[in-house]
C-alpha cells in the first residue's frame, strides 16, 4: 500500500459529532462514554490533532450528526466545501466509532476522498463496540488507519510528509 501524502493544500480534518453532551464532564452522555474515552486518551488526542492541523495550516471541518448519520457526507454543503478547498484527503476523528465515524468514512470513500481513520481519536460506549468498529469497520472504510502520535509526528515534520499506515 502506498504511503498517504498529507499535503497542506489538499488535506482536511473531519471532526464528527463533537457535542458537549459527549465530550464534556457536564455532558449527559459523558459518564457512559468516559471509561472508553479515558482508556484511549480521546480528549487529549483530539486536542493534539487539532493543534497539529492548525500548525500545519490544514482546515478543520465540523461534521454534525445529520451529515454523518444520513449515510453520506454528500450533505451538499460539506462535499461542496471540501471540493472548493481542493480537499482530496480527509482525516476522520470524533464520535462514535461504530456509527457516525463508520458512516462518514464510508461516504467519503464512495465520493472519492482518501480517508484516514485515527484509532485513538474515536470512541464508543463500550470497548467491545469500539473494537468491532476498529477491526471490522475501520479498515474496509479507510485507506489508512493510524494512531494520533503517528499523525501528529507526520504533520509536524513537514507540510507534505508521508507516513505508513498502522495496519
């Protein structure tokens, strides 16, 4: 498999379902998500990826649930915005690994984007659900499956560096 090329002018982060109900200590769903999120270092990893993307000058797009749950990121506005920015590669992070992340990754691939799934920047309500999403859902719906540290290292080394997939 060829190494992905994350270029500043053609790569974007898709942050899926970043609701405070899921990611905030005060959120209604945080207590249910917390064990898996803390085990993977979800919040720290999301922050590290966000900082790395900003330093690299790459755009970040927020994908609300109505875009990802519909089974297509061809929510006309998002797909149009990605194409208007010349985006060919998307890095997918957020919630939930077994639902919106899988759906967003699949839809992006179907639309012709190069998709990277970041294992430790997603979560699910249980370890088993997340494991199933990562083992069965991620690889078939992504061109590359990486860890946060590999992505951040790549983005900080040069604007168009290449990294090897984790699988």
